[in-house]
C-alpha cells in the first residue's frame, strides 16, 4: 500500500500539479519526486485539503521561486482522494 500511495503522489505532482510545466517531457519525469516524501507524511498524518494545498503553494514560492500555481488546489484534492481511497477512508 505504501508503494501505491507513493506512486500516486508522484503521478499527481507530475501530471496534475506541474507548476513549472514539465509534464510533456519524459526527461523531466522525476522533477517533483523529491517532494513526495513530505507529502506522503502529511497525507498519512491526516492533513486536510487546505494543509496540502498550502504545502504545495509554499513549495512553489520558496523552493521554485514562482507565483502561485492555479493547479495546487486540484492537485491537493487528487492527493486527498487517492489517500482516502487507498487507505479505505472514503
């Protein structure tokens, strides 16, 4: 189950969140992978939509130096939905 959740996190970060627009490039497939561990920790700790969204927005501004991304909320929602589904919380 842990590997499944980590896979979904990685996919959501790459294909849904993608604040710097690299998802079309196969060479950039691992661009956001370093963020997955902390996000998994937040999800397993019961973080809600706002907490996950705020974490993504903080990553955008502090780690990437970019303005707020319009996909952060959709990505946070998908992350919560997958967590709930995989952990039987839905």
